[in-house]
C-alpha cells in the first residue's frame, strides 16, 4: 500500500500541495539544497550547528536530513508547496573529532536552543525526527521551556517516539503539546521497535515507518525505517491542514489530528487519519434552500 494511502493523505494532498506561508521547521542533519528533488522549493536555513557543512558522500547526518526533508517538501513530497526552514543540529564532523552526532545523540541544551530559534524564525509546524536526548524520568527544564515556547506561539511540534522498544518516555514525548509518532508497517501494524507509553498512546499518532523511500543526496533513494520516517507524515498532514484551511488555528488542527482517528486506549496510538481531520475542520456548507414555485 502507498504510505500516503495508509494514513489517508492522498485525498488531502489532492486538495492542496501547501502554501509558502506555511513554514515547516526541520531540526535534523544538514541537507543538500541543490538536490534535483528540491528544485523550485522554498528552503531557508537557520543558524547551523558547529561542524555542519556541505554534504559529502558517506555523510550519515546529511543523508538523514536530506531524506526527511525530501519526505516533507521534495519530489513528490507531502507538502511541496510549503516553505522548509532547516535548522541543522547533527554534525557528521563534530568540532574536536568524534562520531557523527546523529548516531550518538545531541545535548538537550542544544536541542532547546534549536527549537526556540526555529520557532522565532517563523516555523508553524516543527518536525523532530531524532532520539530522546535524556533518559526517561529525568527533568530537563531547558527543553521543557523550549516546548512551552513553541506551544505559546502556536507551533505544532511533532516528534519521533523513538526506536528502542521501550515503554515510557522523556520530555519530548510527555510534553502535553507534543504529538509523538509511532512507526507502522504497510498493513497498519506497529513496528516492534517503536517506543510506547501512556503519553504516546494519549497524545500520539501512528504513521508509515517501514522502508519509506526518502531522498538520497547521492541520486539514489534513501530508505528510512522507524519513527524518524513516520514523523514527517504527521508533520506534513498538519502543514497541509493549515494550508487548506487558513482560518483553522493550531489548537484546532492539533485537536483534529489527535482526536479523529478513533478511540484511544493503552500505550499504543491510532494511525493518523488525515482526511478525517480535514473533514472535522472543514466548515459546514450551508444547505441550498429548496426552489420556490
């Protein structure tokens, strides 16, 4: 099954390809903006992290950032008419050496700063396809404050639930404004490695995450699996809803996304149903009065 069909994005995608005024923030690895998949796309960059730079062959962080960006605004992309605001955070060549930070994680203070900067730069939806920066149960006041900042500015925050097969969550998946995303296979079943939890089941959604074809900057498709691949489907759906229904505010869009898939129970969230969210937000059309004789 086409991943877009699994979460009913196809009919919504037929309504709109997005608007330039809908800015999607991407905190990830750097991307290759000159890739043919991004030709004609509106892409801006916020201040990059130290150690990021032009993509080179073998750069894992750049491959990840480019693939996720391609799912969002590439060719074909979920929301190609939207503006992408890239905030590179992962580095393939960190200052002082060491492994790529997309594999080893990122410090929470750096993530908090990146969220605040991207919100202040005009993002309306924010995609975080990254791992939890701190173990479950540990408070992170800086990250909580950054997510509060996003909520106060009406920026919808979508995060990957993680792929460690755990039950529980950290700040990213337990914050009440965040939409955590679990990966599902083409048959609509959750992937075994996806993290679950009470807050994920209560506020989250499921989306395609099994060998999703992303944009590879070396000219070949870059297959993505896990919750990193699933998050852009929810991010893209939120962006399309904001584009299709400009009068709908972020609170209404978030509510429609998280409340239309159906009844919730336990630690597993339901699959995204983008078309039902659109139908719930669409203003009722006035009835045509009967003809008079």
